[in-house]
């Protein structure tokens, strides 16, 4: 009887432990499911996985790794890379909708308007050439030998133009960014004059000053958020820039380890935002 009582308690403890574990892990699993259910965050996740594994692969010669791991990574990376290209196949549709939105509501700044048009042309060329080259490699398009290789290269050159324009635009946006703040001295002098003339009461001035302080804090918070986004965009495009130049030429100039490290910078800068968006 004593043994059966102990067994019963042990089973209950195991059940409680399993339930506790499930309750702790389920929210994380649901979060990952949301992360993988949207194309943009799925691509960011795959990008993070791809470049992390690429960096590991480049370091394997210097690490005590098993032969099975060394042989498994190349085909796994090929699958991940191809899957990301498949996800981008419908990309021309989002480029089209973005072009329509830009046409209906173009930037007010003439320079930014010109940059937006140039970026639209370059990203459309990148996506169109990548799609065509991928489909030709799979035998869907019957191209002459070597033509798809040139298409891949020109696709990367269009990507290089887009990234270069993005870096220039980011520099211009930073230079022209200003935070409008009220001139406190002038405002205070005007308010004192209006109080003396009986136009304003001290209570009205206090309320106005509270509103101004709230507006100032909101503007400072908005500026801080904008600067954080701006730094992320600069980091991502600065890491992409040498990669776009590398892939724009037949032999390139970056080592596998350098490409993986640059890709990891992009991944680490973007994955956190993707994780927060799907929280």
C-alpha cells in the first residue's frame, strides 16, 4: 500500500511538471509560429539562419567538427537559399503596389522623389532578373547556356544601385532632419504681456505650458525612435553594400567568412525587430 501511494505521488509530480513545462513553452512556440507565418518575418528568420550557418561553415576548418556536420551544411544552405528565392518570386507584385502608392503620394522633396524613382527601377530590375535567372536554371525558361549567369550578375548590379541610393538617401534624410522646438523665451514674453492685458489668465498659461511640455516629450520620443530606425537602416545597407559589389562581378573579392560575417550583421540588426513585431 505504501509503495502504491508513493507511486501515485510520483505520477502526480510528473504530471504537474509536464503541465508546467507545456505552459511555459507554448507561448514561445506560438510566437515562433507567428514569426514564420508572415513572408517578411519568415525571410528575416531564414536570413538569420542562413548566415549563421554560413559563418559556422566558414569556421569549421578551425573547429573540431564531425564529418557528418561538414557534409550536411552545404546542402542545407543550398535549400535555405533556394527557399528564400522562392519567397521572393512574387516580389514584383509588392513592387508594383509600392510604385502605385508612391505615384499617388510622392515625396514632397524633389531629390527624394528622384531617388524613389531610381530605386523603383533598380529594385524592379533586380527582382525581374532574379526571377528569370532562377526559372531558367530550373528549366522553366529555355535560355542559351550562360545567359542565366549574366542575368544573376546584372540582378546583383541592380541591387547594388538600390543599396547605394538607399545609403545616399539615408545621409540626406539625416542632414535635413530637424526637430522643431518652441522658442521658450518668446513664448514666455508673449504670455506675460497677454496676462498683463487681461487676455490670458495664469491658469490658462499653466495649462498651455503643460501641453507644450507634453508635446516636447512626444517630439523627443519620436525623434529617438526615428534615429534608432535610421541607425538600423544604415547598418543593414552598409553591410549589404560590399556584398552587392562582390556579387556584381564574376569572381568577386569577398571570402566566404567575410560574406557570412556581413550577412550576420544584417541578420542581427533585423531579427530583433521581426521578433518584436510578432510578439
